[in-house]
């Protein structure tokens, strides 16, 4: 009986992963997370890893004889695994539970189980984190450092990456995979494919588009024949911070956060910012309203009588 159940779960795992890959078109990073979490849920890491190379074309339709029994097995598996999550950070635990809820929802929609019981597994409350961003002075210092660099292919590459991340607020994956054909050089706009393959149009500052022009080529991607490695992009930005003399280590997402923070500080509308960042909901954009508190604190320090000499 256990072998039969294990075989069924293997089958459903494959079908779900293919659904996420080919129908939902999630990113490779998200797909890896789904695979890792589902293997962990059912303690089948080694067994299922060998199945990942299979395609949905090789998987036959599946008929579940005892749907209620399958539900009980899944619930029991989650309860057992959740006992080992006590030391996990809330974000990690939340991601794992989100994965299993997606799996359960898919099982229910495809009638492999009787009910969608995903709501029974609620994610822990996430602490609100203020995004890591740079000050305007720090951004200007990086820009000045880039201007001082000698003309070279690496300088043009580094400068283009910087202006895509800070000038356009792109995610590092969006910047690295930017296609040459999606750049409108005359109107200073680029077409970006973001999360879930959702496309959006981003307007770049004229200075940013000017710095992209040295990389203008006949290759499929702005950075060459293939996309720029995201790992390489992290190294470029980290080294750029070191060369500038910044005291804290920086990463690509800090430039995107800085883009959003500085726009909001300058009076940009939250809805406009949501569109520019490619956020699905306004909730994701609202984390940048921390800036109002920062401004209040700065004003208090500057004008409160107790601080006046």
C-alpha cells in the first residue's frame, strides 16, 4: 500500500512541476524552490530528484481511487515536517507553506482530492522589514566613480547595469535578460519581462539610455550573445560599492530599492511607482512608505529646539 501511495505522489509531483513550468511559466528560481519544498514535505528527496528530467508528455493521466486517503496522507506528512520547522525563519516557513498550499489547490482543481484544505496551513506573521537602500549622496558617489573609469567594455557594461537597476528600477534578472530588440532608443523606453512572464513598459531617464548606447549591438541581448549571469551582476555591483568606498556592502536589489525610495521622496505617486516596479499589488509597493518616517525623523533632528545650539 505504501509503495502504491509513494508512486502516486511521485506521479502527482511530476505533473504539478510541469504545470508550474509550462502553464504558469514560473521563473527557474521559483521552480527550484517548489521542487525543494515538495521533496522536503514528503521526505522523498532522492526518489523524486531522478524524476525531474521527465516531461509532461511522458506522464499518463492519473486516476485516484481513494481521494480521502490521499488527503489524510498529505495532511499527516505536513504535520510531521512542520515539527522540524521550529528553528526556521518566518519567511522560510511561510514559503514552504505557500508551496504546499499551491500544490493542494492544484490537486483540488484537478479533482485528485475532494477538498482544498490548504487554508488549514497558515503562514506565520512576517516581520516588516525596511528595504535596504542607498542615500542620494551614495548613489552620486557611485555615478562619479563610474565616470572616472577609463573607457573599456567592462566600464560600459558596469555603467549600463547600474543605470538599469537604479535608473529604471529593474530587478536584476530583468536587467540581465534585457533583449536588444526591446529597447526603444528614440523614446527612451524598454520592454521588460518580469515575474510570471508579465511584460511592462519602463521609461528610462535620458542619461540612462545614453549610457546604454555603447552596448548597442546586433546580439540578442544587451549584454551580448547570452544573458548576463545574475551571479556576475551581483559581483559587479558589490565591487562597484567597494571601489566607491562605501562602508556597507551593496547588491543589485539595493539599487532597485533606492530607485523606489528616491522617487517616492521626490513626490511620485504610489500607484505610478507600482507600475514602474512591476508589482502585482499595491501592498508590495507600500513598504516604501517607510520613507515618510525617515523624513519626519530628519526634520525633527534638524528643527527641534532641543537640537539647536
